[in-house]
């Protein structure tokens, strides 16, 4: 029986592995760096940290768990069971990991600590989001608002964190708020980068008189699909045929060699994509 990684990527085993790894990584960054410098992350965990700093009651991990309970009750009614259960598992691993991890990464410089914390927490969040679930908390609210009112998930996170940091200015040192904003920015960037490592593809446009020969090699040897697009030269006014195909970084150089071996005068245009779903690529994440 031939192993099919595409099917495996949607199996419970792989998704639980991603969620466990990502949640523990996020918990490590939060406990070993963020807590030590009294930074605030964005989202529900940011509120949990702020509650702990202000009350010194319970721990940020327990606050995170308690604040998530009503959100998961709401999510049970309004989002898919699979998404919610995976997210519940992520929340529990994050909470338990945060409580059990006893490590302090010694970084004296506040800016360096914010950068390091952002990289670790962002990488962890990105790995979780590569699964069929999420980290819980704010993700559930964001998905509900997106489904019901078409409010962009990224826009909601921005507005929520804007209010959170504005409130924090009256509660903690201004320098800590600024450092926390740097941490969240680095974390968001790291989430995007982590997601793109797994899913980024290259869209390639090929303009050549030998497009049929190139298409045959793409289909037969590279095992990729291709689309022939009817085009017209703006200067010459002549009808042209342009090939479009989607590939990954590994096959890109080989595709380039194939094209220019067949037609040295071909035009080879490459564009980055953030994500490609459908057909032989990834499946759409259902909420």
C-alpha cells in the first residue's frame, strides 16, 4: 500500500502531533521569556498574563483556562465539532505545558527578549494553525464573527489587541507595553512565516512557442498540472498561448531547466503565493 502524505496530513495522528508541538513551543516561550519580563502577548493569553500581573492570584495558565471555558461553550454551538475539539486539545496542552515548564531563558536586554519571545511564541502558534484546529481563545471568537458577519479574522485580532494594549498603558509600565507590541508584531510575522514554510507554492507563467512540448514534460515528468491561457501580445497584437502551473521550491529549478532546454527564448515568470488549496493541493480548513 502506497503512503499518501496528503491523506496523512489530515489524519488525527498528524494533527495532534502538530498541535502538541506548537502548544508546547508557545508555552515555553510564554513561561521562559514572556513571564520573566512581564510582557503581554496578544489575545486571550495576553489578558491572562495581565490578570496575573495585576492580581498575583492563580497563574497565567489557569487564567487562560478559565477565560477559555465560556468561549468553548459558545463555540460548541456555532463552529464545527472537529475544529473545536482540536482547539480544545491545543488549549489544554498549552495550559498544562505552561504549568509544568520550569525554565527561565536568561535574556537581560528587553528588546532582545521581546524578539526571542515573539519568535518562539509565533512559531508555536503557526504550527498549531497548520493543523485542523487552532490555539483556542480568541481564534474561536474570530471564526464566529467571520462566519456570521464576514469580519476579517486578521482585522478582528488587530482591533482586539489595539484595545488590550491601550488598556495596558494604564496598568503597567509604558516601556513594557511597547516591548509587548514589538513581541506581538514579531510573533505575527513568525506565524505567517511558519505557515508559508508548509504551504507556500510558486505560480509560474511560461510564454513560449513550444508551450505544448513544455506542457507534456510538466504533466509526464514533473507530475504537475498545467493550464493553457489564451493571451495577446500588447505590442504585436498576435495571439499567444501562455502556460500556467503551480509548483514548489524544490521543483522550481528543475522546471526552469526543462523550459529553457526546450526553448531558450521562452519567458519564465515566477510569483509567490501564500496558500494554494483544492485540486491536488491542500484541502480547505473547515470551521
